[in-house]
């Protein structure tokens, strides 16, 4: 429904600081070359306390390599040109989690990420967060990364070693969550995929454990 040339995002359970949009506007005016701006957020805890964050990659312009290595962009801290969203194909509404990560990865083919170097809001953390840690959520995360590499042009932007290391790590994290959930069959699948990307002693040991417990 938005019609403006610049878009900013706010999830229903998060909060902007009152000056967030002014910070975005001032940066746009001072940096006409920028097409994707990001600040960082602090965390609003269940008890009402605030955990402050120093932010990540606030000291330099970044791109696909940094974003593939770690999801450091929080949607309530992002402001970007509308044309970038359209060019990248918009949100994938079939994803149950991290549609913003999926979109930003595809957008990285067409833009860099300019740091605002200011906090723009609060991310609310609670027990019902959709993005809370689980084996299934971690596997969806891996699916997003795999799809960027194989289907969305990521292979041309990323060093092969980074792809192997990142996917191996994400599958390993998924396996740990599955083991915690006592879902050993899916843990084995995740560990085998981790080993296919990069063999590690840790994954080998966990695979042996998961097979024993299955």
C-alpha cells in the first residue's frame, strides 16, 4: 500500500524511537548516493528492562558478503529505496520466519548497506517471538541461504569458502536445536547436510550421538 520513494519498516511488537524517521531523513539528505540505510536496535526485555547493543557494521558500508556471513540488519532499523524492494521481487510470503533476511539478501545484488550509526528503536523479546530458536526455524534459515546461493545470484557474489562455512554452521545449529527437542531424525539430516558443506569434528561427534539416541 505504500507509495513513497523510501520505505521504512516496523514489526507490530517493536518500537521506534521518536527521532528514528528524522535520523533516516537527515542521512538521506546528506548522502544522496545511499539507497539502503540501516541503524541498529536495543532490546526490550519481558520485564521492561532494556539491553543496549553497540550495533554491528556501523563503521563502514557493507554488502552481500557481510550479510551472508551474519544477519545483522534488523527490520525496524532499515530504510531503503522502494525501487530496490521492487527490483528484488518483494517479500516471499511463503516463508514462516526471516522473510526480511531473504529479501535483503536478494537486494544485496543491487545495493550496498550504508550505516546510520544510531539506534532507531527497540526490538521486543518475549516467549512468543516467531523467530525464537528452534530446529525448524534454523532449517528455514539454511533454506534461505541455500536459495540465495543457488537461485538468486549469490554464487557470483560470495567466496566459496564463506558459503561452505556459513551453511555448515547453520545446519549444525539446527541440529543442536533438534537434539534439544529430542527430534533425532531431523538432527541427523541437519548434521549430514552440515558435513556435506564442511566436515568438522564437532558435527561428527554430534552425528554419532544423534544416531545412538534415535
